[in-house]
C-alpha cells in the first residue's frame, strides 16, 4: 500500500476532500517522532495517508530513514517550517488536495525545535481551514531525558502546552515512578490533554487519529505573536556532506571527544572506508546507534548535528579531519 503522496502537475481539486483531517506531530529532538510516523505508515490498513516531513537542516535525512520510501514522498526541505507560516507548507498541502485519487488523512511532522503554534495557525487561521480539519496536535516526549528544565527550552515546553495528545515514549527505559511524575507534570502544563504511554512509538491508531480533540478557536488569539524560539533557545543546525569516506577510528574519536551536552540530536548516512555497507547513524542525547544496509546509490556522507551554540566552522574542520585522504 502506498502511503506517501507526491505532488503532480495539472490536477483538479476534488470537492470530496473538503475537511481532510490533519494531525500535527511535534516533540523535542530525539523524542521518537519519526519512529511514531513509521508506525502510522505501517499500520494504516485501509487508509491512504499523505505525510509531510520537515527537519531542521538542509539535508533530507528523514526521507532516508522513514520506512517504505519511494519517489512518491513529499518533502519540505526549505528550512524550519515551525518558525513562520510557510508558503512551502501551504503549497504542499494544496498539491495533496489536488490529487485525483482518494486521500484519507494528512500527517505533518515538525522539526524537533518547533514551537508548533505557527504551523497550527496555518491550518486554522488561513484559507486551508476551508479544506482541512485540524484533528489534533500530538506531542511526543522522551520520558528518559525530559524534565521540566531538561533543555532550558521555550520550544520544548510549548510543544506540551499546545499538545492535545501527549505521548510519553520510551517508558521501558525508566521506572514507573518517573513515568507517573512526568504524567503529573504534563497535567500542570496542559490540563485535559490525553496522556498516552508507548514504547518504540507503538500506540493503537484509534487513540491518536480521527479523535477530534483540537479546539481551533483557542489558537487564533495567539496567532499574531512572533515565534523566535530558535533564537531564544540558541539552537544551531550543522550540516555536513562529503564524497570521501570516514575512517572508523577517527570518527569514533570525534564522537567521544566532541559530542557533549550541547549536541542534542545527530543523524545521518555514513560511509566508512573499512566497510562496503551504508550506515544509518542516530544520536539522541548521550546514546547513539549505527545500523547497516546495502547502498542504494553512490556512497557519500550526509550528517546533521543539532544543538545549542555550536561552532559550525570548528565542527566542519573536525569532521573533515575524520575523512580518508
């Protein structure tokens, strides 16, 4: 089944698609948004779901990490769509609406440092409100790393404050007591939110899709304020590409020496001189993971680091030093 929809030319808008339900998935860096999205894609048996994915940084890493990737996927790679009401987002939604085949549901994944309000306003405060229906804002929380002052981040708190559903993910990694404490904290930030628990983003879809929990009128009173959370929080995205492979030992030394509390998230497709395989790299907090698979195209390195107050020139030099000659 194809779940990922691509824009095509010269399509006629289908009147039956008025009120297309929309779920916005938000959550801090490394919380498990893409894992949840994969679960949705794999389990929407008779639904045709269009997915719009955006990530901070100019490398489309997420498009390579999602399951069932093919040429039919829509990507928005024009920067952080959470910061402004983006013409790119509106255009992509219209391209989905204009398809001649049936589309049952639209899911938007925001970047990890998103204040979700601007993208919410895109659906409830523009002409899109005539063609779509915001079903809910779903916020994914990593229970292992999140505390009220974990990241000293305005965005992390607002993701909970605007969430209709709060999905406490990775509950298998912490004691029951910590999960209950976080549930109590969430209730102080967003009274009445639907709080769910999950492991690996696994949750019954009827609990998160077509739930009708959004209250659009409550967002419109805040729609005129600026969203400057990226500047306020000091977040920086560093993108790195190379057509030369890394040396394994040098890259391992880079991880040990450079990865600090300032780097919240890193991910990429890595090429090592010592291996003929393509390596998918994921870092969240102090944990990182490498999975290998066959190359689908010409080998190259593509890496994104996201953190606070990162020195881009220094990081590029350190990564260049990891390359083979």
